[in-house]
C-alpha cells in the first residue's frame, strides 16, 4: 500500500509545455504530453517532403510545442483542460492536506493505544481512497489530452507540410522532442513563428474573419 502523497507536489505552471513520458505520480491537470505526437509529425513532414528532391535538402527547424502553444487553438485547449480538471485537483489537494494534518496529529499527540490505532486506520483508509482517485484522475487527464492533441496535431501537421512545401523545404526537424535530437544543422531555418502565423491566418480564413 502506498503512503500518502507528498504535500509539496506542485503542478507545473504551463498547461502544455510538459513532456514527461508517463502519467504523473501526483495529479497534474496542467500536463499535456506533446512528445507522443512529435515523432509522428516529424516522420510525416520529413518523409513527405524529402521525396521531392534528390539534391542537398533545404532544412527547416520547428519547435512543435512552442508552435502549438502559440496558436489560439492551443491556448484555448489549455484553458478548457484547466477548467475541466482543476476542480478535481483542488479536491485531491484538500484531501492530501487533511491526511497530512492527521499524520501530524498522530506524530505529535500522546494518544491511547485505541485512539492511535483508530487514527492510523483512518489515515490508511483515506490514503488508499486518495491514491485510487488520483490514479483515475491521471487516466482521465491523459485521455482528455489524447483527444485534444489528436485534433490539434492533425491541423498542425497539415499546416507544417503545406508551409514547408510552399517554401521549398525538404525536411523539417522538430527541436522540441528528445526522441529525434538535432545536435547541429548547417543553414537550417527556424520556421516556428512563421508556421504559427500561417496557422492563425488559415484558421481565421476558415472562420470567415
């Protein structure tokens, strides 16, 4: 049986930047795992465009996480996830604090054997329930993130491919993922800001603005 979660478990400030590979051990509604999408985008862009040229490739760099964060869609998705999961996190944080207070009482006070046994059982029971709720919250968050990123990722893939093809780039490397590290690129151009601008323009045009 796991002990009570650590009281100093603090969520990261940014909703989308985190790229941890597994569900967090402490419930963090702010964590969106873009790194799982990045290798797919890299493969699609690199494979699709590199076939168009047999000469020295024209290389572009993009920070995929920054690109998605920079779009209105990405910022709205972050706000939606926060609104959906923050109440659950607040509830879990409060229960975590309650357990910590009970543990402090158990450590400080001189209790009879019966009272100590009763308090210990309450702490253990609360901890078990909290762990179950935390695990479920993590799973629900990951699923919500998957759905959001499937939609955003599809749009961003399309935008990157169209932009790169239109500008004559043969290969686009994602610099935000450690799964395909880029240590050196000669004459490569960072297109992150330009792709964000192009994405925003496309979305506004689609909305009739």
